[in-house]
């Protein structure tokens, strides 16, 4: 993890390319690289095309991936999730939030609160007849809220309930409904789709979305097997958003792999590695961001690569030998 411009995605992409060289060259084994936006995925795919000679890396958004899974297993899934009935943030704001004339909270905060906590929390997936947390469960997680501490959380929860009722009454759906459906429908003996999974921008995905992505990983039964997961996250500075993403990810890893023979090593590897050298900004700007972060309780000690001992390697092309040497 790290701030923007510290080389996280570049490192992940080179790792994926190297891994792609090492797995089955027949194309029967695949690597998944998930991004939050189409533009990022397209950019990474464009960079990788000259070097991904086996074409075994899928660059997909979560939504595109979900639709592929549904289409691949028609006996398990139905076609109930029609694209024209999907609700994104723009439609949420235009069709649900604005007609209610809500002035006490911002649409962006309410959308994030529903997405990541009230509806996207891993605790919500266990509800049989309800897609969101109870109010008691929600208030137990309010320390992770996107709202200030003096917010009337009952009001926020009421809006979340109204939103879910509106979705169901209009036969609309959002990505969290799709995620819940996939998690509930995948059979217990499901063996996964990918040899390795890269999640770029993990802070943009909910706990349930990450849980589904983990489920798509093919797990080997060998004693020395380690789950091939590569997680990339931005360490953003925000006054309201609490830093809980990595704790949620750790819990999912523990739930999934604590019985593995390699658990002691997995437990060590799941601790995030922080990239602290920025390749975008000068030392003055980088130190300013660290100072602001420290003032709001985030312990950052970042600096510009201009003042560091680590310098970027500038190359005109990447050979297969280079990838093998750097990542073997």
C-alpha cells in the first residue's frame, strides 16, 4: 500500500506478467487483475500487451467479471440482473436522493456508507431475508463511518432502509445485490477460476466483493501451497473515512486460510508492505501530506524519491529475461 505515485500498480503489473510467464503456456490457466475502473484496466492491459505473449491475464472490472461468471454458469445463475436496471451513484443521486430533498447529509457520504458498511459489510451477507445490517449492527460499526461522530446515525440508517426498499419495489439492483447473489449461489464445492488474483485499488471494494474475489482463486491441496493473492491499496488522507480496509481484508484472509498448513507464513505475508517513496511529487509536497496526515492521527513518514537511495529504473522495453530475473 502507499500514496499515489509510489509504484504500486507498476509493481503489481510486473509481478502479474512474470507469473503469466511461469504458468501453463497453453492458456488453460489464467490470472485475474481486477481494477475499480475501466480506464485503469485498459491502460494496464495496453502496457502489458507486448509482454503478455500467452494472453493469460484477464484485466476486468468487478462488474464485468461478475457478468462473465453469470454467463459461464447458466445452470447456477439467472439473467435477472439486466444492465438497464442497475443503479450506480449517478442514478442513486438523481432518482433516489434528490427527489427526497435530503439536505442534512451529502449524497456521496450516504452512498459510501451504504456501500461499504450498511450493505457491503461481511456481516450483511449472512442475512437471509434482509440485504442490510440491523441498526444495532450498524451502530456497532459506526467508528468506521464516513460521517462525523456527531451524525444522527438513525437518520442515516433510515435512508439506507428506504433505498433498499426502493430498489426492490422498482426491481432495480446495485453491485452489492449482484455480489450477494453470487456469493449465495456459488456451490460449496466450487473450485475457483484463476491461478492468481490481483486486486488493484482494494480500498474501492467492499468486504463482500473482496470475499467473492477470494472465492474465485483456485486453491491447491499441496502442503507448501500459498494463496496467490496480490492486493494493492491507496493510503489516502481523509478527515472522515476511517482506515479499516486492511483490517477487514486480514479478517477475510484469516477466515479463509487459518487452517492451512502454511498458516504461520501466510500470517506474516498478509501484513501490508508500505511504499513510501513518491515518484509524482517533490520532497516538499510529500512532507506536507505526511504532516497533514500526522495531524489527523495517521502515522505517515513518506518522502520523495529525489531524496531517497532508491531510484527508478528507466527502460525502453521489457524482455522475458528481465522479468524472470527481477521476479524469480
